[in-house]
C-alpha cells in the first residue's frame, strides 16, 4: 500500500498538496516519496502526522482529490497503481504554530480510537449560508460568497462534514449565493499516528547516591581477600574480606539507601525461597560494584570455592561479551562462552535513553520478592519507561501475508536498537485494517509459529518433550546462507514481544530459558535434553576403571547420514579418558551438549534479544516464570485433564476415588492460572498443552505418556516429586487436605530454584 509524504505548502490557501510545487500546467512535479513494497518505515515524529484516506469514486490514477485531515484541506494525487475505493496513507506536516495544541489533541483522540477501534469521525458543521436544494440529484447546495472575495478567487466552505475550495464566479460578488454540486469525496482522513497517552515519570524511591552503613564480624575461617556472604537489610550480599582484616574482626561497608526492608513486601513463598538459599546456587549482590553474582554455600554455610567440576555441585552460566568495533552500529557482535557460575555477573542498574537512572538495585531487589503477577506489572511498567516517546518517531511495518517471514525479517533486521524500542504499527499490504493492537498480535503469532515450525529446519521438537522446541544443530543445512540471521531475527522478535506485552507461539527447552536469564546450568539439566546420554555419563562416575570404556575427549555427530568427529576440548581426540580426568570429561560433555553444539545459534538469539531487553530487567524472574511471561498462561480444560489422567502406586486400585486424589484435584481446581501452569511445568517440563488435549501427551520416548499420579507413602518423601520424562508426579499419602495444599504449592513454586526440599 503506497505511503505518501507531503512536501510543500501551497500559497494563497489553507490547502496542502501531496504533489509538491505546481508546474503551471495543472500537473504535479516529480519527487513524491513512495514506499510501495514491504519493509519498516520510520514515521514522523513531532513534525508530522499519518492519515489513512480512501480514493473516492470516479477518481482515476493521476487525478487529484481533496480530503479533510486534522482541520485542514489536503490535496492528494491518486497513484498510478491505485483505484477508487482503495486506501492510501499520507503524511501531513504539523503547522509549527499549532504543533503543541495539535499534539495534545491527537494524543487524547488516539487513545479513544485505539480502545474502541471505531471508524466514525466527528462531523464538522456546515459553513454559514450553506443550504441544500430540495430534490436535487446529485445533491446541490447554495453557498454564500464571503466578504472580500473577488471573482476568480477561491474560498473554503464546509458541506456535510467535508471542506471544499470553491472558485468565485467572475460575475459574482460577496453576499451573493451561488449553486454548487460538491464532487464525490472520500471519507474524512483517519489519523493513523495513534499517539499513546503521555507517560509520567515515576518518582525515585530514594535519592541517588545516599547509602547506609553496615557493620559485620568476619566469619571464622575467612582469609583476607576471600569473599563471604551475609544478610544485610534482609538481602544477601557478597563481601570481600579486606587485606588488613582477619577472622573475628569487625568491618564496615555501605549499601544504597533503601536496600533495607526491600523484602518487607515479599510474598510468603518468596520469603520461603530466601530461607532455602543456603542449599544451592543463589544470586547475591557484590558490595564492591553492586553487581549481581551467583554463589553457592557449602554444608557449613560458607561459600563453596571449589573450582574442579563436581557432578552435584558445579554449575556454569553463559557469558556474553558485546562487541561494537568493526560491526554495523545497528547490530552489535558478541562473544559467547560458559564460565563457572561464581564468575558470572550482571549489572543491577538500568539507564534510560536520555541517560537518567531508571532502575536501581533497590528497585530490582524489591521486585525479586514480589508475586509473579506483580513482577510482570513492574517489568511492563519499566519497559514502558524505556519505550521511545511517540513524538520522537515510530515505525510502520509493512509486510505481505504471502511472504510474511521474509518481509518481516527484512524489516526488523534493518532497524537500530533505538528503533526496536519505538512503537510499531503493522500493516498487511493489500488488506484494509488499522492496527489497534489486533494486527500486532496476529503478526507476532504468525511469525513465531512459522519460525518455530520444524519444517523450517531451524528448530526441532525436544527428544524428551514434544511440546518444547530445541535448536537444530544442523540448521545451516536448511538455510545455508542466512540461518544465523533467522536466530538474530527471532531474538529481536521475542524481545520485542516482551517489550510490547505480546506472546510468542513457541515453548523452548528449559536450558535456553536459563541462557536468556543467565541462570546456572547444571549436570542435571542434561537429563531434560537427552536422558540416555545423561544416564550413560552418570554411570561413569560409579565405575572402578573408566579406561576400559576406551573413550577420549571427543564426540560424534551424525547429520544426513554423515558422521563427524568433534573435539570437546582442543586436541580432544588425542586425550584418553581415565579416572583422573573424569571430572574434566564430564564438564566438557556438559558444556558441549548445552551450548557448544548450538553456540553460534544461541549467540545470535541472545544478541537479538538483548537488542531490545536490558539484561538486568530479567533478574527478577526464574526460568519457569520466563516461559509463562513469553508464552502466556495456558488455557487448561480441567475435565479433560482429569479424564486423561492415569494412576499408579498406592492409587492404582481405586484411582480417582482415593481420598488423597480427590483432595489433589480439589486443590488443583482452586489453583489460579499461574499455579496450574506451574504444576504442568513441574510434572511435564513445560506449561504447554497439546492442541488435541491431555490424551496425546507424550513422554521422552515419543510414545503416549499421560499425566500420571503415583501414590507413595509419606515416609518415602515429604514433598511431591516429579518425573518429567514420564509426566508423572509422586504424591505422598497426606493426612489432611491442608498439608497436601501447602506442600504441593511449595513444590511447584520451588522447582525452579533447583533446591532439594527433602
């Protein structure tokens, strides 16, 4: 659909012409800017407004017609490839003298139009002296010539809501009435700018730079230069023992004002999570530079400083270093690797485009302990503050439905990071429709559905869960020229979806969500990716002599029948496995399986995602919440869920009639959408529900594995346990429904921490 830009104001009247200067022979000069193809168009700003107009009947290509736009007459030349009835887009400059008032007016009007999506515009009153001639067909009017109008001069008149320019006959004078037959005109131009309501800046919670002092005794066993963790103001912080201090001495340090009491509004479950921090990896704040850092506490409550890989204790976090030198300013480069979790840090501050401090550590610390719903509200409010103001420009995304993915990729990949945070308005070329939110939702849905489609060759169903998608290591074979561009594009689309409160039509495997969040990757994550591979590696740890396996530090990948040997470490095929280097071998296998084999793809996915979303914003979510935030809460049919559930163990004989099972379904039925989704994540590994219902739920072997409730004695485990490979939950025989509700709720909300509740 053509996109017109008005170039020049014509003299002697209040009308504006899209055709620029007049050549004197009634034709327009060349130079009109036209964007007839797909792509992203940077639209206006404070100095222009976008309108949608319809070509009137009887108007031929090349002919001019006039419309009323924002209180003014605008002349538009019909493009050569358009016809009567089609819609055009025009850009009208804002009068500098009226710019401020018009901006405020449009802002208010666009909000109402956006919510109601109505086509009716306010009708302007007829000019004084206008009278309809009864019985005339087509309708004719008498119009009074205004004062100071001479023969041959034009004067404006409003008839039936349309402003027209009438030429005074040479033999007429002011005060006389003339008969006119108005031309067939288009409906009033519809303002497409749809400026959002102006945002108000939120006051800061505490003055910048103010701090408070804490005093603590250096714990026993801590040496100078060694870090230790403690609770300060209800928040866990990481402190490094000064070089001149020893165990037992008192030291002082400062934290930003407002950090104390950050957890005062925490939900009960969030507070419970804090008490379990001592059992595993947790994110803390580093006093030296106020950055977030992962630490793990040992059995004595001290920081675990062990560097060598351990199958139960070691964890790794992806580290992404951004590169700008030698890269297109719109597209940063990046260097991705896995580092020990204790070496991974992330900023705790976010600045707005104009450089002001938008989010502080205290804000993030306060948000981290909120409920999921409140976290989402905080996240979306912050994204709104990061959004580029409408008057500074917005984007018009033009795509063809039949070439949706290629057009969308071309449009999105040409944008700068600043453009990605502008308001986007979508248009499907050749289709009528104003984007009041519906077209955007459709675009995100269709684009992500297509790119996650296994037939595309970029993603494939997980081997352990058909509802989750994993990156295809052989994606280059499907898209040899630009497969990495697709991952960068998808990263931008996912980031923009979060930024604009849209959803993504694709559930990913758990470790990819962890990479997005910068969460620790552990050996246990291998089980959800490849259970057989995980079990084989685990068996090595119980063997007396692993040399008998004749393994080296390499692996074999097979693609389209071609086998290829890949070194897990430099010269890995020449390093043979023995008992001494087994930890390093397991570490290499973990790093390769969860990053190395798809490192290039994940690198681009993360770069695209962080082109839109600042990483510190994500520190408030866990990976389960991330899936719910990106994919939305599922619509769950409770009747189908119950009817398609199988029972085993203590429940095998009586099934749904067992009193504990009845309690279970009663509790689940009372769960809100979030907790029901978390229960699905707990048992099946994802919040996704098969399109054909729970009856086709699959296990890791590809066979139907229905949701299963397995009854166990209370002495076996105190809390429900899950087996995602089999879609099974082990449910203890509780004594009361209150105990069941408390421990089931705790189990499904604590699973993301990776802590053992037993």
